[in-house]
C-alpha cells in the first residue's frame, strides 16, 4: 500500500529541505547525471541493435587480421634498449667521424670497436689451461678453420671467405687479435725447440717490439710471483702461468646490401663451424656470439611464449566460465565468461591489424600487452555481469542493459581514461626509451579498441543472454527449462541440471531485486517527511535491499561467501588491528626493497635463457671481470702537447689505469734518445712523424693520431688523438663503469684539454636510470593531476584522494617487493610499474565510488555493501588473471620472468588493497556518513522517503527508496 501523506506536509517538506549547496557539488551532480543519462541512452541503443554491434567487431577483426602478411620484427635492438637521446650517442658519432674503424690498420679492441658485423667466441678448457700445448694447438687449428671458412652467395655462386670480409691492415692482411700472434709465436718457438717468449698480462710485448693489451683476450689468468709463487687473477707485468679462458673476435666489413647479406651468412656458418669443432674437441667449451645474437635471442622470447600464452587463455577461459556460473541454470551465464575472452581476443587482433597496416614493428616486450587488455577487460565484464544481476528481473532486457550502462560505464570509462593517460604520457616524446614509448603506444591503442569492443560486442552478448533468461532458457544449453511438474518425472541428474527457482521468484509479489537496485545512494530528491514511527520503514528497506539471498542456493558462490562470511569478518572490530598491522608490515617490506633498487642496464637480462647471449655473457663475467672494457680517451681538439703542464695533466688523468698511450711512449722515446720532452712545436711534431712513428714497434700508434696541415713548409698540428685506458674492476662491473663515466665527464668540464671518453657500453649506461624512471614518474604525476582535476567536476574529492593514495601504495609495494624478489629496474619492470597504476584503478575505483556514494547508515554497513557489489567482481577478475599468469612463469626467458614477477606482484598488491586494506581503513577514516540530525525541542528525527509509482506492462509496483 502506498503511504498516504498530506499535500501540505509534502509541500512543507519540499521547501524545508532547500538548503544551500556548494557550486562544486551541484556541478558534480549535474555532470554525473548527464553522463549517466548518456550511458543509459547508449545502453538502450546497443540493446536495440544487438546483431549489428555483435557482428561488426567480428568482421572488422577478420579483415584487419588478414594484414599479418606485413608482420615485421624490429632488428635494431640498440635503438630499443638504449636511451634515445644521450650524450654517449653524440660522443660515439664524434668518435666514428674522427677514428672510423675501417681506418684502423694495426689493432682492434673487441670491447671498444663494435662494427656492424662480427663473430666472437670464448674458449675455456675443462681441465688445465688454454695455453697448454694441446689446447693451444687446437685453438690455432680453430682459428685457421674460421679464417679459411667459405660461404656461397646463391645468385652468383661466388665463394666468400674471411679474407674477403675482414678489415685489412696496412699490408692488406686481415687484422686479428694480438693473442693469436702471441700464440703463434709460442707455437713456432716450441716447434723449433727455442725458448718460448714470455707472455705477460694484461699488457704483453710481441716479437716486433709492439706492446699489446690482452686483458680482454685472456681470462682467469694466474701469474708467477717474484719468488715463483703463483699470484692471483689480474697480475700486471708478470709472466702468465695459466689462463682459464681465451676470447677471439673476427671483424667483418658489410658495405652495401650484398655484403650485408654475405656477412649474415658468414655469421651463421661461423656458428655452425663452432658447433662442429666443439663436437670434435670435448675437452674445450665454446661460447659463441655474433652481432645478431642479441637481436635473435631478444626476439626468441616471443617464440617461447606462444604455447604458454595459449595455455593462459585456456586456463583463464575455464575459470571465467566457472566464475560466471551459478546453480540456477537460468541466471547462470557461463557463455559470458568465454565471450569476455573473445572480446579481448578480437580487440587484440584488431589492434595488431592496425599496427601492421601502419608499418609498425614488433618486439618481445609486446608480450605484456595481452595482460593489459585481459586485466582491464575482465574487470569491466565482471562489473557488468554483477550489475546485471542487481537489476529488476521483471524489466525488459533493454531497460536492464540501460541500467547496467548507467551503473557501470561511467566508472569503467574513468578507469579507461586512467589507462590511456598513463600509457599516453609514457608514449610521448618526453620518454627517452624507445622500447617504453613503443610499448605504451601499442598498449594505449589496444586498451582503446578493447573499450570500444566492450561497449559493442560484449554488451550485445549480454543482450542475447538476457533474452535467454527472459525466455526461461538454460544458460548453457539455451534450451527452455521445463516446468516443475514436468521436471518431477525426470531423472535426478536431469533435475539437477535444470534446477531453477526463477519462476517462483518471478511470481512473488514483493520486489526485492527492484528495491535493491534502487538502493544506491542518493538517487532521488527530497519529496516527503514521515513521522518517526514511520522511520521503521527504513529498516525494512535496508533489509529488503539485501534480501536477494532469500534463496541462498540460488546465490553465486563467491557472492554468498562475501555476503555471509568475509564482509562481516573483515569489518570485525577484533580483525581490524591485525589488518592495520599487516599494512604496516607491507609498507615496511616495500620500503626495504625500495632502498635497495638497482638499475638493470644489461641488455642480456632481457633475452631468453639457455641462449648464446646468456651463455656468452656469463662466461665473460666469470673470466673477464678483472678489468673494465677498453675505454677510448679522445682529445678532439688541437692541444699543445709539447707543453710540460699539458703533458703532466694528461699523464695524471691516465694515472691508475692500465693504458696504451702514444704520448707516454713518445715521451719515453724522447728520454731514451736524450731529447727534451718539452721541445718547440715544430721539433715535437717533426720528431713524432719522422722518427717515432717510423719505428716498427711504434708504427701502430699512427692509427691514434690525426694531423692537420697548417701551411706550406710548416709542420702540421696534432688535430686529434686518442689513448686507451683500462680500469681495474670487481664483480659490480657495470656500476663501477657508470661511476667512472660520471667522474671522467666531470673532469672533462674543468680540464684545459678538451677530451671525451667512449665505450659502446656507455650507450646503455648513460643516464639509464633517468631514462627508465622518467616515464614512470610522468605517468604517476599525470594520474594524480587527473584525479585532482576530476574531483572538481566529476567525482567526490575524497574518492580522488583515496584513489590517489591507493595507486601510490600499490606502486610503492610493487617496486619494493620486486626488488626483494631479484628484479632490477629495467625497461620491462618500468613498463609493469606503469601498468600497475591502471590495474590498481580498475580494482579499487568501483569500491571507493560505491562507498562514497552511500548516505546514511554506518561506515561498516556501506563497506559491506561495496564489497558485495564490487569486491566480488574484483575477486573473480583476480582469480582469472592469476590463472592466466601461471603458464607465463614457466617460460625460460629473462624477459618473461620479469614480466611474470611484476604482474603477479601487481595483482597481489591490488587484491590486498581492494579486499583487505581499503575495507578496513574506510571503517574508521573519512569520508564519514551523514546521520539524521535531531531537531530542537527534543522532537524525534524524521525519516525522509520518496514514494514512486512504477508502471509495468502487467502490473503496478509501489517502490519506496530510502534517500
């Protein structure tokens, strides 16, 4: 019966409640109502044309999927993994212009000059030293096999050997490593029964008198002490007793497309020759690497992850079906779980087709994009299904879909905007890492297409399943469920399969589902005041709002657990202190990991395991970690080298390094010939050109000096020069190189001599930490700015505050725990941290909005309501997302291992905040709930209700909604 309220009291109540409201509140209400109404109209439109919205995405995906014939893989790994704009790249270009590698006619250093094509191998002996006669002979035999190895070019049939591709010296002989010459001298002396020449480490002297640095060619060296005692690794200036490893490098010239192809075939033949040699010489272990090894092994992660990704999709599909199922065969919607995954798959196919048509290339970091789409799509689909189950079942399908859009799409659109903002800003030119920029650009495109497909394809599927429910058909088999009298004659298994109480509830006179749907905060305006005794209606309405478990056996399993068990347990007074303590432990361990964050600038940490790159890198770190790579010290402007103060400065800069310096050798040469080390410019240059560089033992220094003509009859100037430095290092080789780089650069700013230092590894080290962390920092600041801006017009300010704090807490926890788990801060982990912002917003945003929208009752009551409405969809999404991650953890790849650990931590931290930390903290922290104010004179509070008459095609329903 509709409550009778006098018109005078109704008018009086209407004017009594007109209170002044802030303009920001009014603006939020107007915008919220406008956006909700727009989404409601969109939902009604989609429900009116379900066939079009279901078929169009499928056809578009098929058409764009045909573009995979244009699929291309990125081949320039350095441009992906190195900072795009760095001083090291500028310095490298200057070095190449002054001292190009093909102008070096005497010696090359494998870790300083990195040509376009090369082949390398580290050789270790399983027993003894690689310098023992049998091993030395085998290594020289391998060198001869590689030197004379030939490859055939199919069109012309011409055979190319290493002599056709190598870098020649001034005698037109291929430049080989100095250790080869030293070993050939030892072999010749042994064959002639002569005393073998002494081999020293790290700088040795060859038969022609030239000093050669072999620190990057001999590894695991033990030398003789002064009294015949064996000294440890890294002994300088003493004879080598034994060496555990030896490294050989073969440089190739690749000018033009033809020679580039020939060089590529030579590298493949090089690897094949090493495999055959290793099979014939089991006493030696070989670790090869070529110029294409890093690219091949980096992209190999995608090949290894194909089957695990299919397994992830299958496991996620099974759990999605279970999460969408209920005992009630009519309300159960298992097909929606598979259709949600189909929607994500179609959107991914469409995004990939757009990339192919636009000429973009692929790399292995794109393996994380399916999980971005999966996480965002699962949250949206489960939220829509949960909202559908809260709608009135006696309404038309179009109205129910419109109600779902009105309830869900505003929040889902907000979380999508957060995703696009974080990814879009990370994909902007502000990002200095090309791999981060490309990934975020592609992920933003995929999220956009997934959002459109959720509005169209999945929503139309929801319409079809709604018509199945209205037609009283089985949710799985689509067969009409027989009536109860017919079911009684069927077997027990058939009655269990066709079990439903849909018909009994549809005939009930009460409307608990409708009331529950309308009990969603302050959705109605003030209309009526009722006497305090009528306030008991409020209690009945609150009970009715949660009376959907009148038949517990029809309730969803997870919903029943949250409603009857978990909601009461997590808000229990005795449980709250333990949850707060757990949060403090969470913050403590996160801080512990945050203080130990290390940068991972090594590209080999992003390749597949059990590959040539990983094996070669481990062998190099094990045997060649005593000294740093060769560092080029380049003086790129003319300097007064004859000046005594300039000489002292340059010698002081090189002090403490192992060095190969033309200046130091020249000054020693002048001293040996009783000449002044500070002569006039003309004498200094004349002696340098006509005496020093013409001696065979110093002829190789001609590659290190560039002369500039002054005028006719005058001695040229030394326009530029270089010396080579090698530093003593420990196990933290890359960190020490980064510190050394910064120190020498600061020194170059104050020096009178203009110089720079360069090594190819500096391209990855230079400002790597800043380049990696900047997109994360920019994305986080942009999200906080968007939340602050939206709080002025769209959402409640406290919701923005809570959501911002949640995002910070989740990201802080993921960063700390991933460090404790052994994950370094590289480009892949930074990408996952950026994705953590959107994932946390998907999880906690709906719960916070639902809690803040509730008026009246207590905080605890509204926390339970928010958990029932949004905690269950979040829990379903967590279960499916975790199942999808499990197969990825089994892939033998460093990249996928980082991806798995970071995404797993993101899911766990988001789940803790959504299901534990936020429900507990919201029970005693703002925002507070409005309670009825007791008026003056002791009069009991009046309860505000609204009487709304709902007309239906079959009957009239009176519905009372508490405000």
